[in-house]
C-alpha cells in the first residue's frame, strides 16, 4: 500500500470514531472531553492525508493551514470548506494549550460539522482522486 493510501486509511478510521463521539446528547463532561483528543488525532491524520495527496500532485506544504489552502486551490474544498478547515486547526490548537470548560463545550458543538467536512474531503480523495 502506498504512503498516500496508508494515510487515507488511517484518517478514515480516525474519522469513524470521531463521528461516534460527535453529536451525542446528554454527555457527561468526561465523555465530552474524550472527544477532544479524538478530534486532535483525527485532524492530524486528516491534514497528513491531504498533504500526501498534494505531494503526489507535486505540491509541497509543511503546515496544516498551508495544506488546507492548497486543497482549496486544487478543488478538494470550496472556499467555505477551507474556512472551516482553518477554524478546525485553530480550535485544535486551543484544545492542546489549556483546559477551559466553555471552550470545550463550544468546540464539541462544532465537531459534527468538522467531521462532515473531513468525511467529504476524504471521500473525494478515496473516490475521485486516487492516492
């Protein structure tokens, strides 16, 4: 299996578990907080899968934000998707810095939208843009 396909498979597995955690009702704080490291791992796997695809297209990017912008330039995400991906990156950076209850709640509310975006882009890579 090529490195790009490997990255894609890892990202898809991580995303499946994020989908399980996102959008649940009546979570305890511990359950909600468990979604935060899953989000961090999924985002890491997501941008690295995009990076591998872009590299195979002859485009280099070393940071998540640059990868997201390039993904928009090559048509993997529309402008709104790029904006949302950049926000995901900012939220991920906030979750690893310090714990804040209000922030944890706010980011949890965004997880479904983030998961949908990642699923859509990974689906494009899997179906129409072979790695």
